[in-house]
C-alpha cells in the first residue's frame, strides 16, 4: 500500500504535465491559424492596393499619350450657314 501512496502524486504530476502539453499544442495551433488568416487578409489588401496603383499609372500613361497627339479627340464637321441659326 505504501508504494501506491508514493505513486499517487507522481500520477497527478504526469496528468498535469500531459494536460499542460496538450493545452500548449492547442494554443500553438490556434496561433498558427490566426497567423494564416492575417496573412490571407494582408495579401488581399496588398492585392487591392497594387491593383489600384497599377490602374492609376495606366490611366496617367494613357492621358500622357493623348496629350502628346495634340489633336482633338473629336473632329467636328463645319456647320453650314443655314444650320447656324438653329444652333
């Protein structure tokens, strides 16, 4: 009986250590899952920012090329004398 009494605290200690190790593994898994979600969210935001930046640069390049033409975008036909009064 005395050997059984000596092993009782040892069983409690091992039980506590197993529970502690399992809880640490659980927290590590939760932290890794949260980190993965933050990585996905950051990548999505970065993609949106890069897309808007690229679109803005493309628009700026298109306007610069249109300005280089120095031609009107729309050519108007001359209005005849009979239609000038109506306009």
